[in-house]
């Protein structure tokens, strides 16, 4: 018997069971054709939208990159609406072992030879131990979040202003990367990277480390390079030795500086070395990697919102800070527009676009219109930018509406999925939700608060999206009046 999975309020047990449409094509050639459509002929969004239209279904069979010669099995069942997407969060019915990056897994050499927590399934004992360790660390660091981040944000805006003075514009991504790494590294270790042998090399090391792992899943989008040449990066695994010395520097900096945290890990029964490699992953992939994408995305959407949105945010933020006398957790909770604008950014442009899982058993998954049986062992894939722009949940889903989640709209936060769960849920040692979910939202809110305490408005130029974020250039700041 297949078990049913549907936790959407609009669920109906009366939906008819439909055969999953779609095709994987011929062996070897089918995955390559889909890979070319995905990267070069259509692009991500169009790749999925054309098939939704073709099959008249948001659930269908497709091959996902990288395919030959990297992944042995590229076959997935895509779930692309708000309702079916939630099967990916049901840990009783789906498995997350070695499937963080989808149909292939980078060499464990990138993680010191260990399968770090992100690649572990919830049924593995080490997952519970490591996730508990992360959650305990974050809880104990709670009072450091705001002061550490405010210091980093102050340095960010000063650097941006100086660059605009010198060059008439400023590379937001470069300065944002420095902010993110300094903040996370200090939170984990208690010291700034400049106080270690890393100096200012951390962001560059991690960016290269991330790129080598994720290259098979993305495209450089080089205008004058033919697809068949660029496609080489989708046919071979890029080797760890290219970043081996850099990773060793990063590992040693964490190992030497986070001694108290590693002592705690040993008390919990973990190997010190394994705990350190997990901290490097948490720092570099989970935290820095996410912020590297999210912070420019936030500034892109807020900047594009124009002066009217900026005025409304500035009025709200300044009024609350004046009333409270400082920036505190309780003050941030009294800023509904600021809070909503952050959730809208996470909805329309989530920092993690893809989710994967494998069916533990035969299951029935429901879309809005039909039910589909997925067999045990089949890979399930979700493309989040479509699931969180589901027109049956969100009105004008392709528009950035800063106050979408204000008032009655706050109920829609339930359908924001960026953290590998519903935003209304909380991370635990028993699930795969991002352990720093609330910290990420706090960072985004605080960035807007510091921005609009300093400036009335600002202007941006937006570059072309890539796997490691959207390039954002600040072209002007108007000081607060």
C-alpha cells in the first residue's frame, strides 16, 4: 500500500490518481538533451514552464543535470507547485542521504573525508548529534547576533560609501562577502579572520571551494563561449586538489580559533576533527554560501522597489528605533513592513533554489489538481522559485510586493519554503530545516534597519544572475534627512 502525503489546507482525498507524465528519453542521450535544454536552449525557468504547459501538470518526469558522465542516475520526479513541493519536508516518507546536491555528490575530500551533516539522513545517529550541536551553539550565541552584525554592517556601509566616492559606484557583492565571512567566522570562533593566518583570504577561498563543488550544477553564462565547450564542466568532477591548500588554511583557522566550541563537541562524544570539518561546512557552505547569494538579492529587490518603498521602510524603522531607544529583538518585531519585505525576498528569490529527496516507500503526492504515485527509491526534485510563486497561493506571484505578508497576509508566511521547511516551522535535530533559519531572517531585517537609519534612498544596477548570486552595484546613496 502506498501512503499518502498531503499537508496543504486545500487537500482533497477525492483527487484522482494520475500516471506521472513526462519521459526520460533514450538512455545517455535523454539526459544530455535535457541538460542542453536546461542550461543553453531554454534556461532554468523556461525549462520547467514549457513542460508544465506540455504535460498540463506541475508533477512530471524529467532528467536533472549534471547527467553523464558525473551522475549515474539523472531521473527525477519534479514537484513544482506549492502543494506537491511539501513532500520534500516529510522526513517519514523521504530520505535525504547524500542528496543535498541532487543527482550527484561531490567528493568527501571537500569535507575532510567526512560525510558532513548536510549529507546525512535524519535516521542516521550522527545527524541527530551534529544538528543538536549546531542548535545548541546558535542558542548560546543568541546575545551576540545583533552587536556582532551591527559592527559588520557599519563597516559594510562605510566601505560602500568610500568606494562610491572614489569610483562613482560600489560593488555590493564584494563588500557583502567580506561582511558575511567576518560575521560568521567571529560568531563561530570568537575572533575576526584578520586575527588569524587567513587575514582577508577567507571569502576568496570559500568562493573557490563552493564553485568547484557546484560547477556541474550551474552555468557561467559566458556569452561568446559555445555551449558544447562550457558543457565540459558538466561532464567531469572538478578536483579537490585545486583548493586543497586553501581549505587547509580555512580548516586550521577554525580548528585553532574555535577551541571552546570543539571542546563542547568532544564532550558530546564527537571526534574533534569531524566536528571541525562540520563547522567549516556550516561556516562556509550553509552560512557564508547562503548569505553570499541572499544579501545581494535583498538589496536588488529593495533597491528596485524605488523611493516610495524606501520612504515607507525608513519611516517605520526610524519610528520604532526612536520609540524603543535601540535596536533590539523586540524592536525588530515591531516592524511589520520590514519583516514582510524580507519574507517577500525569500519567497520570490529563495537563496536555495533546489530541493531533492528519495522516496522511502511507495507514496502518493498531491498537486492542486491530481494525485500521483511515486515508487520507493525514486528521486523527487523541487524547483523552489516556481513552488513559491504558485498562482493558486499567491496573487500576482511574479511581482515583488513588499507588504504581501502584512496583516492578513501574514498567514501566507506558511507557504515560504526557503529554509527546507515551512517558514512557520522550527529546526530540530529530527528534521533537515536550516538550523540558522531565524538568524538568516534576523540578518536581513537588521541590514534593512541599518540601511534606512543611514539613508533615505539608494539606487542600484543589477547584473546577470549566476549560481553564486546576482551582481549588484550601488550607484548612489542619499543620506538620511
